[in-house]
C-alpha cells in the first residue's frame, strides 16, 4: 500500500444536485484532501449538475469498488454528468472510459488544475475530450497550496508531499501519483499558521511517501527539518501529527523531535508491510525486520508513551506459514497497537501479480490472525491507560482522542475542538472512558 493509509472516507456534496456538483471520495486521506480542493475549483468554474468520484487504485478490490460505486451513482443521478478521477482513473483510464455510465475521465494532475474544471463546465454547452489523462511521471510539482487543509473542526490535514520514487513489487500507486514531489516548507508553515488562526488545535501532515519530503527541494531538507520548523515558527500550534512513515528513512531531526518536542504527538503509523526478511526483499522494501524492531525500540526509549500503528500484508506471493509467523511475532516485538491489515490481492501491472500466489483461504485466515493479534495489543494498551490523565482533543461533544490517538468516550459534553484534561476511568469496547 502507499504510505497514506487507505480506507473509504465517505461521500460529500452539496444539498442540491441542480446547483452544485456532488463529490464521492474513495481511498486515502490524500484523496479526501484533494476532493476538497476540487470542490473549490469546480465551484469557481461554475460546474453544475455533475457527480465526481475520486477513485483509489491501491488494490484490485479498490478498482472493483470504484466501478460498483460508479454504477450506483449513475442509477441515483441519471441526469447528471458523471466524472471519474483519482488513482484508478490515472492508471486505467480506458477501463472507466469504456463504462457507459461515465461521461469524462480526469487524471490526477488534471484534477488539480483550474483549467480542467473550466473545460468541464463549458462542456455542458459544448464538447471537450472525454479523457483528460496525461503522463503522471512528467509532473514535477504538487498542488499542496490549493486549500488550507481539511478535516473536522478539531483536526486539519495538510498535504506536504505527493507521489513516490520507490517501486515496491505489490504497489501500483507510483503510476497513479507519479514521482515524489514536495510542498516547500514556507508554504506549509503559512498554511498551518492560517489553520491555527482559524481555531484548529491539531494539524496532521499527510502525503504518499511522507519521509521522502524534501528530496526534490533546494538543500535537500528532511521531514524532521520540516517538523522542527513548523514547531518553531508556529508556537501557537497545540498538536502536530505526522501520518504514515517509512521508518528506515526517518532522519536525525525527526528522532530529536520525538525526544524533545511534546507538541509532536507520540503516535506513528509505520509502513512495515511484513515481518520476514525474504518476503520484504521480494516486496522490494528497503528495510529488514531487525530495522523495524530497532526503530520502534529507539523511539520508545526516546518517548516511552509512543504508540505505533502499522500496515501489514497477509498472504503476499510465496509467503509460507513460517514467513507469516514472522509477521505475527513482529506485532508484539514492535509493540504495534493499531494494525491496518491488507489481505493480499494481485494488482495487474505489478511484479507481485506474476509471482506464485498463496491460496485465498490461507490469505483470509492469516489476515484474521493478524487482526486478532492487533486486537489483543489494543486491549493491552487500553488496560495500561487505566487511571492515567490525558490531554484529549474533542472531536465531538462526547468523543475525543488522546495524544496516542486512542478514542475516549465521555458521559458529559465538552466543547468540540478543544483540548481537555481527563482521567481515564475505564474501558468500553475499543474506547477509553473518562470523567
């Protein structure tokens, strides 16, 4: 999977289909961020009766779900123009152009360009090309400056990086997102200053391969440099989070920030993918299992309250039971609390799809065992928090998250978006309870 964790992030749109376009987002937080930018661009262009679906391509299942969603949206909106964009549209434009439900297919670069939406708006009275998808590998900039983050009233997500220069054998994302490119630090800092001025107490830095931030900028800064700069230049920012990272690429300044900056939240989501060295090599990953263990041990030594999430793939081609057991053991050895388990499915166009495949029943069973291991780690973490006092960022009147991203449920109302001090009184399911 790409660095940014993938999950369906829902549907958003205007109240009236006759006045404004409706947007559907599938996939990661970065897709959701870009949907917010597209809303603004479409509104400025005057795009009217349309449905726009922003697709994901991380697995074959994601593409299947996109096609399913397109058919559903067409049934529900028979008179609207249906526009498909996102990673699946970028990697398989011909697939979506061939669907009778689809009126236009827009690439990942084109969807961020005002001129594209102007052409689409004009198409209601004229004719333009149905497919606007160029070579993503030729793109050298990312459009992180288009909007000042998105999110709930309590937490904003800011895109600082896009694309990926790596070529993991299971992953199609570089062909949907292009090569890695970074938003300059000054632009990021200015965005975060505006968000803090608007009342946000927490900002999350997001990207496809976040730890590659800066490699295409003058002086080759690292992600840790960006984090330290944000914390220095935006002193009123209460909490800073970083989303999924590649632990092998973590730089010295990021480790220093973990050790010395209490406003950097003690929760890291790691793109680990597997716990066996041979499988990691066949995945074309850049780390070995001992690297992952070493990193988590060092981070916890610097910040004892640090919690980790991780992406792990179950049933990668050629995976034996012994290989899988190494992944299972890694959950406990790295103290992984929040697991995101991917049952492997072959993605056409990737080298892994041509490798000897694991039986589907074994994949399903192994994924279930990994999830059970993750659930046991969550239960252990929740019990460890009993009686502790946390600074909880309220996401709604009665639900918030600790610094470690743990859900906390309250029995009385608190102001949304505010940080409240609360003592943990118990556990309810996968949530802590607090007074």
